[in-house]
């Protein structure tokens, strides 16, 4: 490969997509090409580089050492080429684009109503595909290029993952107002005497609330474990149940018979972030979306490369 003469540079576009998606069908969808065309291009790339580049393993394509060596240089080259060929800026008012996001229904509740209202006015041709998964799966999907942006709580970040802190969240409790008997809150004894609702994807007690309670040497009875944040507040109305969740998910103002109060023990707050892979840094549309999400949720931290 000493000369560019006779080399189809479109093959490098295909290789960039394959390294990002690690899946022939997804790369084909990304490139708006047929799957056979992408497979044929991969065969030509293997001949060109004299290396398999991507080998099938467990239902996905894994890059070879040679491909891993190529990837950073190829990404930089593609970013520079796109910057040369793409008009300066990203005009959300006219751009047609589909973004793939991942978040829990907590993230959906705090972001999507305002985000969609903004998109319909500022970017009517921008569409979203939103999925839900555990934080581990979402981080993996970002790394593998299956989604563009993930929102959630990510204690650690993998190789090449960038993040932006959106807000710091605290916990609060919710109960039927009649259960407080006019008091502003429950003491720890009353709190522990009541049955509780737990919001957890896995339905276990390995969560921030019960870990914090365990430090006091206490535990609570969980009579209902559900995976959905959005439905949880309505479950305590007319019952003796107590719900302890992230504060932003709770009803504001008049809770129609529901009362919000402070937990009777200390629960550490958590950071809510958006994460993406550094390969998206040069994508002007992606940068615009991240800025919009930060604007809506109140960006309180700089972008960081982890």
C-alpha cells in the first residue's frame, strides 16, 4: 500500500463503519448499502491489507490486531475528510437525522418530554430511537457503536468513552399523605415499620438505598420490586407503602394526596451523565445533540475523556 493509485477509497469508509458497528448488517444499514455489498467490500479490504481484519466470534465481528492498529488512524482520517466535505456547522432546522439513545425510564421521564418538545420546534426532521437496558449493557452498546448516546449512572467508563455530567441527583421518599399524620417526615422507626416499593431492573436489594441503610445496621421489608420508575409513585396512593427514589421522578407541587419527605437516614447522591464513544467527537450532529441534552437537563460538568 505504498500508493493510492488504483485504490478505491470508498473501501475505507466501509472499514470505518465495520470497525464501529462490528456487524455486517448494521454497517450496511449505516452506509445505506446492501449486506452483500458490504461483505464484498470486506473481502476486498482483507486482500488489500493482507489480513482478516474482522473475524467472527460469538455472533459478532472482533477486530484483529492489525485492525486495532488501523482503527485510530482511520478514525482520525475520516473525521478530517468529513470536516473537509461537510458544510460548517449543523443546521438542526433542516437536517434529517436519526439518533439512537439508551436510557432507563427514569432518564426518559426527566429528559424526553422537554427534548421532544424542543425537537419538534428546533429540529423537526430529527428522529429518535430510544432503548432501555442495564448500565453495563448501555455502556457496551456505546463502545460497540450500537447506540449514539447513553444516559444514566455509570460509576466507571471503558476505553474511549467520553462523558458529560448532566446533574447531581438526590433521593427522597413518597407516601400517602395520610400516613404522615400531619408530620413533615417519618422517623427511622416508622420508616422501617412500613412495607416498601423498590425500583430495580433486577429486583434485588443491591442498590444505593439498601446499601446506605445497611450501614446503619438496619434493613427494610420490600413488598414490591418493579423495573419501572414512572409507575412507582402512583402505587403508594391509598396504601401504607413507602417509595424511596431519585427526587426528580417524584410529583412536584400538589401531589394529589401524596407527600414527599426526606429519608430518615443518609443516602449518597449520584451523578447522572451522558456517555458516548470518542469516535463520535467529530460528528457535528452528535455534538449538537449532546449540547441540547446538556441545555435541557442543566449541564454542570465539563466533558471528560475516561
